[in-house]
C-alpha cells in the first residue's frame, strides 16, 4: 500500500513548555482511507453533475441548456479531484482505474476497492439528487416516471442513446470518447511532453471532460465511465422507473459498461506507442534531467488519476 498513498505522518501544530503536541491520525488503515476518499470524490462529482442535468431537464430550458450540463460535469470533475486527489487519486471512473492497472500504475489488487468505492459514491449521489429534485421531477412528469418519451426523466441519472443510434455505432462512440479521455490524460501527465502545471491538474481534467461533452456528447450522453452509468441506472430501476432502464435503447445498458474500459486502454496505449515510448533518453537529451510520466507510486495527484 505504500506505493499507493502518501504516508501519513503526524504534524507538529503546537509546542507547550518544551513538549511537542502532534496531530492525531484517526484512520491509519490505508485501504479504508483510499476507499473513503474515492467514494466521497465520486459522490461530489456525481452529485454536482447529475444535479446539473436535473436542473436543465425539470426546468425545461429555463435554468440552462445542454452547455450547462457540459459545464456542470466538467466543474464537478475538478471539484471531485480536489476532494480525493491526494489520498486515492480521485479516479472517479472505472475505466481510468482499469487502464491504470493495465499500464501498471495501480496494483490489480486495488481495482475491486476502487470500483466498489466508485459504485457506492455514484449510487448515493443518484439517491441524493432524486431526493433534492423529487418534487421537481414529479411536477415535470406528473408522477409518470418514464425512460423514453417527451417527459422522460431516467436520463437525469443514466445515459441513453439517441433514437437514431445503433448499438454498434453507440459502442464505437463510447470506445472513442473514452480513448480520447485517456489519451489526453496521459499527455497531460507526461513530464517529457507538455504536462499540466503542478496544482492545475483538477482544472485540466475538468476542461477535458467539458471538451468531450461539447464535441462527443450528442449521440449517447458521453458516459465514458462504467461506474458512473450503472450505479445510477440500478438506482432508477429501484426508485420507480423499473426494468425499462435496462430494456431501453435495444438493451443499451451494457454498452457504457463494457466499451469505456476498452477505449481507455486503447487511448492510453496509443499515446504510449506513438509518443511516450519514443522520448529521448537522458544521454540523448543533452544530459538534462528529464523525468518520464510521473508514476502513481511517486505522485498520486497526477492528472491521469483525475477524471469521470
């Protein structure tokens, strides 16, 4: 676990009569700390993101348009990154965690913890937004909770394809969108290229999600995140929308669950194969000390660990 999180050392905060008083560490189990931080960062990201969708849908355009959702999720990613960035890395995205494992930037044994934490945070966020917007949702749809149609509200919580989109095209849409996400995150964390300035990683992650929403969002709502989609979908099935959440879109539910991890590996692998592997070594760089992409075990707060 030492390669995952920064060690917790008591900090001096007061000195009395020559005696040093140190702060207490309430949670010393790093697994628990990582799980809680990942859950909370995901919860913050999803609550603010889903809230932006609920406001646009129930407000019928009076409180924002599609761009409001793009901005909402982008800023939500940035805020979630700040919440857990130094503890868990604030992946908030099962495709990111899976890709980090594939490229040995996260131990495989940690993947179940990350996925479970993300699912929990997403599920609780869906429940919270349902409670906050309960009356608005029922006023909007007159109590008829539907998945499709003019007054559909299931799309507040999970993604669904446009009527024209086939499963094959939708699968490619999700693979490509997630590939762009991980490719750009790898570039932003590459210390031999043009990385994001230290401390600005959350903002750049948010800008990237905003850009993907603006450019690749209309086909199916740019889930690009399996845990972000399946947990709220399960919640809506339990909250009154029923099994239609799994039947809609010709059984669309599995596409945002399966396609993003594939796209994440392809995007990150493409960047490594075309750019990262061809950086000059130290001797070829004129003796200048040049670091490669910051590994997860040395700098947990890199941009690659902060996304939807």
